[in-house]
């Protein structure tokens, strides 16, 4: 099933058509820290990415995102960029995964029994009820 899924399912990176197009007209530009590989046409009019795992646009780091959307002309692999001390490393969108952010009081959080922050249940004996 590995070769079949690699060639005919788009969510696993690239299909047979993408591989042929990349082989015929593509020029490899670079690779990011997540293993995604970036290409451009030899005449420079089109840019694309072949994802390492699932095709999820949030897996593209900011520098490569700017290059692939023609915001910058120079790809991150060709520039000498040093991140500032306050910059955090890129993280893909984790929504729908076990690592997604769940605020206190969320029903998806393991500690379901703890009340949300700042929540006090109303009771008739409370001073606000009188």
C-alpha cells in the first residue's frame, strides 16, 4: 500500500502528476527543518512545496511561507538570517491533535472536575442574591 498511497493520494505529500511535473520543470530550492522540500520552475514563475508528512499549510515556517507567496524573492536557504532572542521556533497548527491548547475548564482537558478560572457557582445564600 505504500507505493500506491504515495502516488495517488494528495494528502501524503505528492501524487504521480506532481512528481512528473517536479522532475520535468522543477528546480530544488531548499528544505526546512520539518523536512518539507521547496521547488520553483526553472524560469521562476511558479513555486511549490512537497510536504514530508501530511499536506498541511501550517507546517510551512514563516520564512518559507513568505517566499512561496512571492513576498520575498530570496528563499531562506540563500539568505543569512539569524532569529532574534525573543523569537520562538515555528510550530504547526495543533488543532485537532492531542497537543492542542485546551484552556482551564475545557471539557477536553483531562482535569474535567476542576472549575474554570474565576467561576463561582450561584447559591441563594450568597450576598449577591439578597
